[in-house]
C-alpha cells in the first residue's frame, strides 16, 4: 500500500459518530453474525485499525434496490462509509466522476490493490447477447470478468446477482445469469433477497473486514449466519401453523386474528432469510407481520415458482393454473377409467371361462386350455 | 355344481420378512399420502380460536415424519433382503437385464393388460412386468426419501437428515424440492390404485391365491408350471 488508508473508525469519527455509538454498532454486528462475546473486541479492533476495504461496486441489470436497502440500515455506519466514501473507488450510481475519470477510478483501484479489493455486484449479467448491458463501450460480462480476476472476493448483492431474479425469469430474453455462473476461481458470496436486508449487507461487509475471509456459506452460497433458517421457522405466526389455524382469504376472520398465511401462498416454509428476526427498517416490521405472505425473494427462481398467492406452484408445460394436484387428480380419474374398462374386459373373459367349465368336470385340465 | 381338478402345489413364495415389509410399507404409504396431502393443502377448519388451544396440524406433521423414518428404514431393510432372501425376493428379479425377462414383459402386456391372448404366465413370484414396475417404484421411493429428508434437514440437527443436506442446493431450493416431493406423491397414489386392482384381477383370473399369499406366504402353483420352473436350463433369474 502506498499511503496509510484511514480505518472505518477514523472515517466515522470525522462524521461525528461518538465512540459509544461506534461500540454499540460493533456489538450489534457481533450479535447478528452470531459471534461470541470476544467477537465484539475483534470487530472493534478491526474497524479501528484496518484500512477501509477498497471496493468496486458494479450495477448491471438491476433496479438499485440493493443500494437503496443498504442506505436504510438501522445502524448505518458501514453503509455510510462504504457508500459515502466509495466515490473514491467506483460506484456507478453515487460517484461524482463520469466518463474517462470514472473508468480511471476503477482501473486505479485494480492497479493499486490487486488481490485486496472486493468486487460488489448488483444485477445480473446478460449472456444471450452481451450488448444488452454495456458500460463505457464494454459489456457487463467483460467488465466483471476483468475486475474479478484480481479481486479478493466477489459479493453478489440481491437476487439478480445471486440467481438472476426477474431478468432470468422465463423466458429470460437476455440470457441473464447470476455472478457465480459467469466467473470462476473467486469466492462469491450470495447476499440473497430482493433486496437483501440492509443489516445483513452491513454484516457481510463487517465480516469481510474483521476476519479477512468470506463468511461460512450454505449450499447456495449464502452466508449461514443470515440464511440458515427458514422464514417459517422464525415466524411469529408459526404457532398458528402448528395449530392448523389458517387465513383462507384476505380480510377474513383468520386474517384479522393473525393466523398463518400458508394457504395464501406464503413461501416462508421454503425460504431461507432473516426477515423474521432482524426485520426491516430498523426492526419495524416484515411482510408477514404486515399481513402479506412471503414471496420467497431470497430463493432461486422465485418469479417462476408459481403465483405469489398460491402455495403450490404451477407445473411448467401444462398451461397456467395447473398444479401438480390438478394433474394428479386427472391422472387418477384416467387410471380409474382404465381400471373399469379392464375389469369389464376381464369379466367377459371370466364369464366365458366359467361357462366352458363342465358341470360335472373331474378330468384334469390346465387353465391354458380353458 | 361346476368344478374341476387341477394338479397344484403350494409354494412358499413370500417369507415373513417380505410380508412384514409389504404391510409396513403399505401402512406407511397410506399414512404418508394422507398426511402429506393435508400438509400440502391444509383445510382451514377452525376459526375464532387461539393457537394455544390447538396442535392438530403439528400432529399431522409429526405423523408424517414418524412414518417417513419408518418407511425409510423399512425400504433399506427390503434392499438388504434383496440380497439375502429367497429366490423370489432377490434383486435380480426386479431389473430386466435378461432377454427372457423382456420376453415375459411383452407376454404379460398381451395376456393381462390387453387380454388379446390367453397364454399362461409362468412366473411363480412376481411376473417380469410387475417386478419392473416395482423397480420403478423403488426409484420413486428413493427420490421421495431424498427430497423428503432434504427438506427435513432445515429443522433437524440429527445425523440422518444431515446426510441429505446436499439435495436442496442440488435442485435449486426448497421450493423445487417440495414440488418434486408433491408430484411424486401422486406416483404413489396412482401405483396403489393399479396395484390393488391387479391383485383382485390376478386372484380372479389365475386363482393362485395371490391376495392371501401376502398374508400367509404360500401360493398355489400349477404342477406343469413348477415342472418347467425346475427343469429350466436358460439363464433366466431363478425366482422367475
């Protein structure tokens, strides 16, 4: 490193955040990451001493809702630093620079901090025709692959970068692909959600800085600290599920009493996220608390998993409004008709056989001859 | 009085472990399909009550999970028995690797399904078509165990379900796993319909006592079939 970079703590001090607030933030982060008490000290030390992470933040096929979510973190220290100061590095939405200056900024990060900088990506990458998303005359794919080559790690913000989101929904006209499918050889952290919870995003950044390695990930590349439990298992309405108390339609008696939204298509039972624990907007609420079923936005292909208000998805290739149950009942009826037809045929045959048996039969016969 | 004399012999076809397997499996499948269907599409039966008074849906799920463990170990046992049981329960009956098995499959389709000829089927245990269908159901059993325990890992920290943790990422997420699990349930229901009908059919037409054979283990087999079975020289599977 050429010159000493200010640490996170140096930066926030300059922004008028007190030591007390800083420590509160570190403690909150340790709790969210599931660390033991000694983890608090580690985070404090890391944020005080380590230089701010050099970050290149790309926006590809996306809506910037991940950035929007990030700046609404309940403890906005990390978001402030990453986003306020990031214009020093590269962030297309926020940076002041444009044109050649902007290109220069991101190239200088790559040149100055090889193997140290983090690439953060919002949005999916088109592969059907790379020209669908171009910045500065180069395609998203080229830019990402070049930047990722010398990065320490890649953070895929949100469902777009983690699994393609709505752009990758059928028929996926741009051939949109998530980050982990277009780069190789670099650790990719899928911070899922549409958008991800702000505090989860902050937690991932703090983890990267404190421990100098990527957090433990689940089978789908999501940090286990935030995505190891289902929305269903942390839902405050769970007792109603176990009791068999379900909302049958919006505004019915059950909805007023806060029954389980499973029959309204809630995807909580198949969705891994922290909504039920961390909640949104400084812990105010989350979709289910507001009376709406979970749509499963932190899961792969959630746009294609059938209507939001139907818990069983439609079966692809069978037209709309066709669930596995409808097909199953149809096949069941067809089978019953087949059985009935077969039984009639069998009885005709059997009748003939009985008629052919002699009244006073005693001679040895084999059924074949009958 | 219509009657006839046919030389027959009693053959001990299904050993006790096979029979036990069959009935445990049948009960498990019935319990799993009923509770599974309810879990997939629960009726909103109650209104105007509070959660702390009730636990019926939790009980439904509990029955489903207990049955699934029983089903799984019962299935494992049957695979083991396929290597140690008698000639009629051995694994080689279920996989049509030999030409004569395919020949019999075509015969069974002609005789029992389409009923266009009246030739006798010589098998003493399962016929080749039945065996092959059971082999397909075993594959469905396997997929159902994989998807079921795959979903179960999220709420369990015990050893067995953890072995299936790879299934969910492999299929892309819980939603996809649940959908497959649900579709396969219909495979069980359709199989059960046809299976029960065919037991009636075979008992009706062949009169070998196939229904009671799954209770007592013995079947009546025509003398000439047994002769052919014992003098068999080709390379067909033994239980065939």
